[in-house]
C-alpha cells in the first residue's frame, strides 16, 4: 500500500506492507485522515520519529474513555516503542505503571477534547456542521502540500484521502 512517510525531517510517499491485525482486532481502511499538530511535530523531528504519521497509523492506541479500565486496556494493547494517546479529560485521577512505559519505551501523548459521546450524538443529529473546520482537502499524492497547508497560520484541519 502507498503511505505517507516521515524520516529525518523528510516527508514523502513510500510503499508499505498491508498491516496485519492481531486476533480480535479489526483492520480498517482509511478513507480520509486529518493532518494534525502532532503530525507536524513528528515531521519536524519530534521524538526522532520514523514512519507513517497519523495516530491510527503507527502502532498507536488511543483511549478516548478517560476511564481507568480504558487507559489500562489501551496500555495493554500498545506495542513496545508504540504510542499511547490519551484523548479527553476525566474528573477522576488514574494511575498507570510508569515503569512499563519506560521499559517498553512507550510514547504518551495527551490530547484534550470534550465529551466524545456528546460530540458523536450532535454530529449524528446534525446539530453541528464540521465542514467549516476543514481548511483544505488533498490526495495522498499531495502529502507534502497537505503538511504545508496544515502548518500555515489560520488553518483548522487539512484532510488527506488515498
């Protein structure tokens, strides 16, 4: 498959093997992905990242529940040297095994957002229209332009389609 690839500050396209999903997991076909601030930071060399940008694209697991059980399940699912994204906020404090995070060299990335269930309900009911938040759309073959667009002042979200 063709994928965006970041290495040593360079961005381009690279042929990659189709990922395999572990037993009990689903392999999803990406119809469209957004370029976010994390992707831009990885492109600039954050963490010495080498690979395909995108939270669901590079051995990353996201917990959007904000619950202790969800965080622990996500930590169990992320591979060594993978990325654990903690998305959302929680009113309760949770603890995780930081020794495991250090030994497995797991990257922790926090990403704040509001209540996910409410956002999905509002989107489904068409109470909010996310289209004005989309600054531009690009094809995967225009990945460099998509990153330039996303890095420009005033951009909200740049979407990239295969």
